[in-house]
C-alpha cells in the first residue's frame, strides 16, 4: 500500500486565524483530499480538503468542506463532537514513538475535543479544558445547527496549535526541514441523516475506526 505523503510548508510569520480558505498565506500550500471512506459508501459524499503549515512555535491547519446534511449540537469542550459534522486531525509528534498520537476533533461550530493516546483505545489522556482553549479556532458556521442543513453548504475550520501545549502531554520532535511526522486527516458525521467516515490516508479496516495509527500517512516538513 502506498503511503499518503503531504509536504508541510514553513511560514515566515504568524497568520490571522479567521477561517478564510482563500487568504494569500494558504495559496502556496497544496490541498490534500479527504476522499477515502470507511464502512458503507455514504449517499452524499462531502468534498473535503485540508492544508497545513508550521512555524517555530505553532501548527496551522485549515479544512474546507463542501457539504450537505450538516448538524451541530455539541458545545462542550471534549463532548461528542464526532456525532456532529466534524473534521479531525490525528498526529504523532514524537518520531521515536509514532504509535503514540493526539486526536484533535472539531465540529463545524468550532467546538473541540482533544486526547493523547499512548495505546489506542486503552491508555488515553483527555486534555484539560484550559489547555484545549489555548488552540485558536475560527469557524464559518454558527456554533449550533439544529435542525440539519440539508441543502449544499460550504464550511471552513481553521486553527493554530501551540507546540508548547503538546509538550505537557508528549515529547515533541519539533518540526523543521527534514523532520517527518505520522498523521491522518478525517471527516465524520456519525449522527446525521448522512453518516460517513472519510479519510486522507487509506485505513484498511472493515469497521470504521480512525484510531489505527498503523495507517497514518506522512507529514514531511519543508
């Protein structure tokens, strides 16, 4: 199986987090497509793209979703955001232990969940709320969407993760040219009228499960 690879460009200066997919700083970065699916093929297949950059102190991620059947009711940090229309970034910042990873899940209303996984499904640390609040998040849709938006809608999530935040929970191999991390990007909407489980790097598992780091792709920092 070919490993998915994404080249992460370096920023010269920090950018404003405002959920603007078209702003100049993102134009140099190539978009990845989150188009593989797990489980039954969804009736409607959202068109999902993501981009990532970094600087000395932060990671920057942006998702654009051309969607339908959008629902969002979770407003508590570390609540069940995966039940809503949600985008997810799983990544292993310690190159010595690529099976240990963070999962950052953010619904379309900007509510986040973040865990650190030493052993998938067994040894899990829920990040403290005040730590998750250090992640600057911008979202283009309202925090709550209920009832569901059934017609076509495009929405964006953009965020900045301070690298220092990760060090509280894991050793971090700091990004720089020549450093590679393992990671995957996902789109989910478990509790909607169009449930789906979309991935960037292919996950070979019959039952939908994002917590399989052996299938992560490769982030190559430039």
